[in-house]
């Protein structure tokens, strides 16, 4: 396990973002999205755009657009912008 991943599992914001980025480069998919979600919820602002881009790369354009526009809810779900 990489040092970044160890620190990410302890909740270090920069390590969460780095782990998300590296995971997305190795195997873009649900694991990378999960790391991005954790980084965003921990307060890493740059992770939002990267997660949105990854969603679009995965063919999930509507989710990516919504994430970019509205962000995440506290439970980690992409906000809908309604209400």
C-alpha cells in the first residue's frame, strides 16, 4: 500500500485527493469516484472538477454536470439542485 493511500485512509485531505487522482489514472471507475467523493467531503475543492471530468469520461455526463454545478450532499450523493 502506498504512503498516500495510508494517509488517505487516515483522512488526510491532500492524500485523499492524490489517491483519487492516481486511482483514476490506473483504473478509472467506482473506486476512483469513491476516493474523489471522500476528498470532496473532506474539503478538497479541486477534487470536484476532477470527479466531474471522470464521470463524463465514464459516460455519466448528466452526473458530471450536476456535480460541477451543485456539488455533493453531506451524505456523498450528488446534489440535485432542487429545493
